[in-house]
C-alpha cells in the first residue's frame, strides 16, 4: 500500500473515532510482544542475533587476502576452504574473530579495537618520501603564479564583445574546413602507435610497435634520426616543454624526449645520440602514455599495472606510485598550470588529482567503455576524454560534471588533442586587462583519431564537426597538432604517418 493510501485510511479511521494507537502500522520496528504469539525467549534470541551481526560488522578485518590467510592461520583455522573466494574467506575470519572474543568472555569488547595489531599493520595510504614533499612544494610554487596569470587573462577576455567573438570563431571554423592531406610516410614495419610534435613544430616523433622511434622533419617527413631502446611496442611519447625552442635553456645533450614501452621501461632521450641517456624502471606492466609536467622537471607515466607514477627527471627518482584505478591505467595528462593531473584507463573511469595534496578532486564517471585518451584545455579547468564507446566528453572541474559530449567516431576513440596554441600563459608572464584586444585562438578546437580510420576536427564552442580527414587505410592510433596550428599529424595501423594542413601552409 502506498504512503498516500495509508494516510487516507488513517484519516477515515480518525473520522470514525478509532485511535491510531489501536491500529497496526508498518512504521513500528519494535519486536512484537508475547501477546502476538512470539515467546519472549525467541524474541531475545532474535535480538541477540542482531547484536551479534552488529558486532561482527564492526570488527576491523584486513582487506588484503594475504593478510586474511595469515590471520586465519594464527587463529588455528584453515587458510582456505574448497570453493571459497576472497570475500567468503574475509567473512569467515570475521566470524572466527567474533567467536574468539565471545569465548574469552569479553561480550562487550570494543570491536573497533579487536585485532588491533592487525588493524595497525593495514595501511590505507603510503607514507610519502621527503623528495615527494619537496616536489609538492615546488609544484605549488610553480602553479600558483601561472593560475593567477591565467585567471587575469580570462577576466580580460571576458570583456570582448560577443560580435567580435562570433566573427573570430567563424573565421577559425572556415580555416579548419580547408585542411587536407599534405604528406604521407611509412614509418616502420608495424603499426605507428603514437605521434607527437616537438614544441617548435619542425620535428615529429613517431613510435612504432616494433619498439623503434623515428624523428621526422616537418613538412617533408624525412627521417632524421632513429632511436632504439625499447624491446617491444612503444606506447607513449612526450617532448619536454621548451625542448627544440630557440630561447630554451634545454640543450640537445639533455633530456628532450621521453617514451614508454610494453616491457614497462621509460626511456629518456637527448637529440644527440640514438640510445637512451637514462631509463626509469618501476612499472610491472606496459607503459601506455607518458607526459611531462609543464615545468619540465617531472614526468608522469600510465601503466597496465593499474598505477600511474610521478618521476623526477633531474634525479631519475620515482616520487609517487598512485593507485586508485581498478584496472589498467592507459592515459595521463597535466593541466596547463601544472597543479592538477588527470588519469583514466580500462575501468572506464577518469580521476583528477591535486598534485599539491595528492587528493582526488573529481571522478569522471560517464563512459561505458574504456578511456584511451584525455587532454586538458588551455583554460585549466576543462578536460576531454576519448573512449571505446566512440564518444569524446568534456568535463568541467568548476561545475564538477560533464558539460559536453560528441559522438566523435563510429568506433573506438584512440587519441584526442586540444589545441593549446602559442598565445597561452607561457607567452604572457604578466597580463594586464589592456593586453587582450582580441580573442585568442587557443582552445577553440580539438582533434581526435579513431578506429573508423578517420581524423576529425571539432569546434570547442558548439562541438560541431568542422572537418573529417580521411586517408588512412586502417585504424588511426594517434593524432597531434602543432602549437602554431599549421599541421596535424596522425599515425595508423597502416604503418604510415600522415601530415594534414592547408594549401597555403598557414594555420588558423
């Protein structure tokens, strides 16, 4: 009976002079008295059973199956029974611990302190090293001024009239529709798994399933160097921020490039030798993606061992092993300020982490298939995710929710890159409100690649499709765009790297 029907019946009974106290009610959860036919001893037994279950639920029982087995053995019980899984074993340990406490005559034992020694041994966090503490301090000092500059820039841009904004963005869409195939090059004997432009846009690194990395010049796509160091599939490639730029203080002898391989190793490369200058070991599974922190000092890596890790490039030290995903972690990305990092993987869940505190700020829960790609916008609070469900979704950290989606591809989305441009906060160390007279181009569009053999270009304003770039004869594995927007590069399972641009060789 519905609640409204009960209320109506109660009102009718009240009109007839019947007391509600004389009526049975399903809101009364008190055990019935003996007048209802249940003996007092049986009611007492039920109460005892409830109390026993309450105490059992309050027991501190290890979550690690190895510790559960050890504790059972210490209590003289079999470590495992036929057909028993980890959850059943944990429940059995709880019952044994409860019986032990009862046999000792301690009926009123504080169950939060039962098995206290084991509870102390079971930690739900790992103590950070002094190196991690210093890294967190460095990241806080690095990111706060950049955040202030970005917010000031966005405040200035908010004063630009809508008429100018609309005209500016329409012109960008018109230019994006002009992109066509400009060049193609075979880059190995197996699939090209990852393509990434150098910061100056004049070189392109292409990783291959055969373990090799080829450096190609742009726009001719001629091979200038071949890097060998991985024994199997290259998953991720990242250029160090500032590398190859004329005014950069990073020389060609220093770390300019990082890559991750299926064997679990991360190689650091200079531009003056064909072998790694350092190798970071620690992952026990395939390294799918690597990404440099905007400062260039740290590197994040996503792996099939269900963790992403943070490394100090200057000392080759592993600073952080971050758990939190239930399955393989496939991708990782820093926001432009350097304060946040996003991770996602085969559990279909994304997470945004605060590097300064280590806390999870937002969970990106909405895809129904694995997440293979993600990238931050230049605004610092929006992030894109690409999934095996064919969708690219946009998540807003300020609103803590999904704010946009597009059915980007008919099949799996393998990569997504948001155009960040040259006019980002790095090129504006001090922004005044008078400095911004027109809208910036950065953040106005993004590109995606998919297993439908296409590269798609989308507007970031209304999520409309601006251009479909068709030319690959097999699945497209990755995509990237230069900071000056002149070139889009893609790598595919057809073993080719393709370059896309406008006929006049200019960007948007």
